């Protein structure tokens, strides 16, 4: 079983946490005052770590193929063990292929992978602000610096416009990776976020000038970072809940988030089921907005409760149970097939052959055939759902929603 490299050094102002720092500077103070050890990486974060490693290996031409991760390999990301599956392979391949596309064969380019970028020149060396960008490509022919970020998750769509993490990576790339001469030649910075598991909707790009990036750093980031480093941040700076709470290291300890959860609980439990239709649209909006903050907090409470039960604690009214079971073969598949055939079953009864999915086949399609390949499939939604107004997907109009509803019922009725 393979293992990932040692844990990376941590920056208190890492680009990955910068959106939270800017929105809620007091969370940095609260995090550094905590006495509990930091929580281990989640399973989803561990999956992302392995997917990034696979992408890097795909892009490094000097790495022998037999040293690269393959489907079925197991990788230790303590405390988790991640199995590389086809979904991860395809997602990694798609991002790696995109990074390659940023370096056309007829252009002069330079590429950096998994590179540490520092922002000392922007906020001061004592801030120790740095991060690890996934990929950067300098295209000398177009005077463009590309910065690409790979997001393996598919639960939350990540936007590129105004994305503090990617903006900070871009500033770090300009200051760290480029020579002073190359820096003066760059006319545009093209930022990309790719979430391959979202399909065609998973690539978002925006172009910004180096001057705009540096202005954002001076006026938005520098004052907040320096106030924390210099200890000039006011004592009464409030904690500000928001979308950034989802990955906050002190979500559980945050008193403001606790107050929000209690207020929401009171509102929900004071509302009888039969009275729900009486909720105004404004009430629904307010409750959903609060739930977006509280649900991740409740998930953390559930994780904490399970961890304490694992350690032998007792939580009144709750217990640990096994998840729903499923049957697995007790012997290797080849031996199982032989024994099933000996029972009188036919090969057709014990095995099946079906066309792989479009995503699974994509990695095998030659570059020259991609245009023809894309004509063979379309992206089809499985239905409609509720989403915040900031979600980049186009809204579904009421008439279309009714059509979806009728289609779903028709399919259900006809089995």
C-alpha cells in the first residue's frame, strides 16, 4: 500500500483558508487560542489528496509508468486508506489533459506543478503566507499566465470569479515563479477552476490583469493579514458566520454559530407540521439561509458524537450501529465463478456485459477523435433541486419544473 508524503507545512494565512480569514478575521484568533488538537483530515479531503497526487504523476513525463498510481491501488492518508477507483482516474486524467492543453505545441511555454508559492513581498515575510498551487503555465506567445486549480469534490460548485484562494495563488505565482523580466511581460492572468466530476459544468475560467490582482492584494488582503500579525485587530471584532464556516477548524467552538443553531432550532420546533404551509416565502428564505450554515455544524456534532462513542463514552439516547450490510463473495471472483457454474448456473446468469459510461471511456479517446466523441453524448439532468441564488447553474422556470415532474412520474409508472 502506497503512502502520501509527510504533511505539508501549515500557513495560518494559506490561500485555501483565505476566504474565511477575510470574511471572519476573528476566526483566526479563535483557532489559535484553542487547546484541542486539530481534527484529522476528513475522508473527502484524503480522497482529494490522492486525486491530486495521481494528476501530478500523469503530468510528470519523467515518472515511469510502473511508479504511477493505478486503479485498484490503495493509498494511506492517515487516518484513512483511499482506494483509487475509475472515477478518480477519469477525474485526474481530465484535469491533467486540461493542463496540457494550456501549452500548445506551437507556443513557447513554461509549466509548474504542485509548486509552493509565497506572498512575502505582498504581506510581509513575518506573515508566513504561502500555499501549494496545482498547476501554472506561462504562455510567452500570448503573454498570459494560467493558474489552474483541481477540485475533486462534486458536492459544492466552486466559483472562480472573486475566488480568494485562486487570486492568492496567482499573486504568489507572479511574485515567486516568474523572473522580474517575465513579470513585466505578462499582460493577462487566466484563472481556471476545474471540477471534472461535475461534467461540462465543472470548468470555470476568468481573466484578470496583474495590476488588478495586486490591487486586490493591497486593499483587501494586506489590511486584514497585517491587523492579525501586528495584533492590531480590535478586541470586539465579531465572528461572522457564512459559507466559509464549512471548513473552519473551530466550527464546533464558534459561539456565534452555536447561537445561530439554537435560534434556528427554536424556530423550527415552534412550527407545527400542519402550519408549515403557512410559512411565507420570506420565512422559507430565512430558514434555508440559516440551514446552509447550521447543517455543516450539525454534521460536525454527529462526527464528534461518533468519535466519543468509539472512545467508550456514553451519549444518552444514542449508540453506534453497523451500517446497512451487503453480501460479498467469500472467495476470489474466479473461484466463485467456477463454483457457481458447478451449481448449474449459466455464464449469462452470473456475469453481465454493459457499455461503460461516457466518463469512463473518455480517458481512452485519442485527442484527434475528441470532437467526434463529444457528438455521441449529451449532459442530462436527473431532475430538479433547490439551490442558493448564488449557484452558477441557470434557474429552471416553473413550466420546465412541471415538465420534469411529469416525466419522473411517467418513468416511475412504467417501471
